[in-house]
């Protein structure tokens, strides 16, 4: 039980993250406890919220919750309507004063407390200007469009930086792995990924080609930002396209098979010769 | 052609939910009969219908096209019933709109500030992209569903055939987005990032607006002040990666964002009204729809919703001195509990 309580405390601390959020919630709860006269509102805003908070902090409940999924237990904190309580308290405080100046002062103070306590979501996160309606980097779209075939869904291996977004754009190209391999905490291992990403400055082309064949990849996409130790042509590949800083190579073994079966687009046939 | 696609999509996320909301709102009292409440109810009716329709199709490994046909048919039928039965509501809405002109100037100014804040947030959601790794699962599932016509039978990261993903199968929010994508022809990533992100922000503020209406029913002039504070609260709520506000503002289109930003506040909205002496049938309908919608959003709801409902049943039951009321309230989350049992069995 001690470990469970420690985990709950850690969740609360991580949620609060050096801010004044939880104390602000407790102050608002206390303020409304004293000032709210509407019994029907008191039941939901005060009694239910306080009881829900107590239940979620209860060791037995937390133990059961963490047995189901310890990683997401913090989400039970979403059940506390902190924003509603704090903003409603501020408005109630405003309404106590008769003079417009006093009301305005309380309002400005409330806004200042929120702003100084919080972090603006737009400056403190991974927001960047969108370049298209998909909100997907343009190079991912261009590489995906180059890899798509009209009559067949090929397998392609991609550099790590394209993996997270690739299948958000298309399912017409398979990949041996995706975001699951990029997340270090998920401990997913793959020899092809190691061949592609282990060395941050260069590709061991022979190793990449060997592993790609083991994974039945018709296409290999390599970044031009990294050097190539060896040549893909020597490994039986041809350069199909160069798109947005990425070399797209096709395995000749697949080329001949697909060509014979009429699965290739005209531009691939032209590039393969 | 492109304009038609986007037009269909906008119709599916703006007027369709609004019209679907007529059914519960028709059975609500005067204070609750507002256009915003109608829009809120409509979304939850859509989610409720989708959850109950989609889950059997997913578990029976039926094709996505079959689900699209059945769900679209259900929505069309409910829409027809809703439009007919709610035809008298237009007059009520017109009264609501007319009342805007009677507001004092400073209240109008406060509302203008609030709407500007929301417009800024919506514009930011469209014009700026937010990197979130979980989209590699959520959006990819929508894309795979639309492409291969199967649901949760492909690995989201590779596209390869996979056994049924039981962990997510009962919370098929990506399948709902695939439905929007299939009907409109707009790609799932664009549906989620460019349309649902701003539209669901508006949906979220509609819920908070209705909460404000109840909290400040006798201080109506303060409602826009409350809404401005809420809008600022959400903008500055990114104090950690885990808060309600972070999820609601940065992952609005994901099930988790829906749960944090919309489902839980809507649950409190319904509870606040259900705690009153007289409760409307429409509010009960909304409460049931919210409980079921929570499962559509995320599997965390299996634990959170019965807990909140259970605690509320006890507290409100004590206040009303009615065991029957407490039992009825708790029974509303029975579908949620049934799906939880289902989840434990198939997991």
C-alpha cells in the first residue's frame, strides 16, 4: 500500500508540476464551501467533487486502478472540475463587490493568477505553423506519394523521422515498423531499424540492404543528410527518385517480379530500365 | 469537387449534430433549451449511437463499409425524427437570439471578448500543427480502416494484418473519424487536425457555457466573465503534460482530449441539473448519452465514469432522500459497466 500511495503522490506532483494548480483548487473548494448557498449546487460542486477526490486518493481504489493501467492513473484527476471551481469562485468574489472598480480589480487579479500560475499552451508546446490541411510535414507526403503504386501496396523502410507521420497520410505502403520502434520506453527492437539508425552520421549500405531484404522491403528510403558507406547499386538496387532530401531505392529483385506481374507504374519502369 | 467534400464534412460536424440535439432538448426545461445545449446534446447523441452500433460490428470483425451503411442509415432516420419532433424549437431559439439585443452594452462587450478568444484558439488550431506521437496510432487507425475496410485488424504502425486489437476496440473514436472521412472524402488526418480540432473546441465551450448558465442563472450578466476566465484558464492550463487543459487544447481530436475537455464537463453539467428537485427527461437522456460516449472516447472511462456516477448517486440520493433516484442515476452508467465487463473478458 505504501508503494501505491507513493505512486498516487507522484501522479499528483507530476500533474501539478511546480504550479499552484492543486492549492488553487483547494482554495476554490474551501471558498465555495463557505460562500455557496445553493444546496443543489453544493451537492455536485462541493460534496461530489470532494468525495471523488477522496475516492481517487484512497489506497485501495488506487491499487485497483493501477492494476488495470498504472501509466494512466493520473487521468482520474481529470474528474476534478478544477477550472470550473476556480473560475466560478472568481466570479462569485466579483459579485460580492458593488463598485465597478472593485469588480474590475477582482477580474484582473483572477486573470493574473491564472496567467502567472499557468503556461501558455501555444508557447510551451510542440506547435509549428501548418503547411497543409493534414498537419503532416510536407516531406512525408511527398515521399509517401512517390512510394505509392496504383496496383500494389509495397513494403518500404523509412528513416525514423518519417515514421510517426507516415501512416497518418497513407496506408497504401506497408512499413516493417513504425512509431513503436521510435519510442525508447516501449523497448521494441529490430535489426533493420538498428541498421538504419544506429549510426547517426552514415549508413552501412550492405547491412541496410541485407536487413531490408529480410523484411521483404521493395523500397529503401535513405536520408541525404547521412553519408553512405558503400553503394546501393552494388547491392542490387536502383535509384527510383530523389524527393525532399530522401533517396528512394528499389530492389531489382522486386522490380523484375512486379514488372512481370504488371504491378508497377510507368515512372518506376522508366527508372528501373 | 474539393469544395463539395469540405462542405459535406462541415455539414456532418455542424448542422447534423445540432439537429440531432433536438430530441433531448425538446424534453428539457426553458433554461436548458438553447442552441448551444442543442449542439452539445447532438454530439453526444451521435457518439451514443455510434458506440452502440460500431462495437458489435468491430467485435464480429465485420467490414467498415457495412458499419458505414448501418450507422449512416440510423443517423438519417434519427435526424428525420429529430427535425420533425423538434420543429417547435425554432421559435424558442429565435427568442434566445432576440434577447441578445436586450443585453447591456458592457455584457455585449464581454461576450465579444470571449468570442474573440475562442476564435483565436480555433484559428490557431487550424493554422498550427501540434506534434503528438499518439496520432501515429489514432489517425493511422482511421486511415487503415478506410483503406482496408477492416476495423482494428491491422497493426497501426506497419499496416500488417493483426489479431483484433481488443484494448482499443471498445473505444472506437478513430473509427468514428474514419466514418466522417468516408462520407466526406476528406483524409482522416485533415478531418482530425483541420476540422475536429477547432469544431470540438467550440463544442467544449458550448458545454462550459451551459455550466455557466446553471451556475450563474441569477447573475446572467456575469456569464460572459465566467466564460472569459474559462477561455483564459484553458489557454494557460498547460502546466504539465497531464492536465485536462493540455489534453483538451493540444489533442482535442483524440479520444483522450474528448474525455478531458468534453465528456467529463458534460457529465458535471448533467449532474448539476439532475441534482435539482425537478429533473427533465431530456437531461436524463443527455446523461445516458454522455456515459456511453465516454466509452467511445477512452477505456479510462470504465473506471472513472462509474466512480463519478456512483459517488454522485450517493450524494444526490442523500440530498433528495431518495434511494430510487440514487439507483436510477447509477443505472445510467450500466451500459458503461457492461462494456467494462466485456473489456475484461476480451482483453
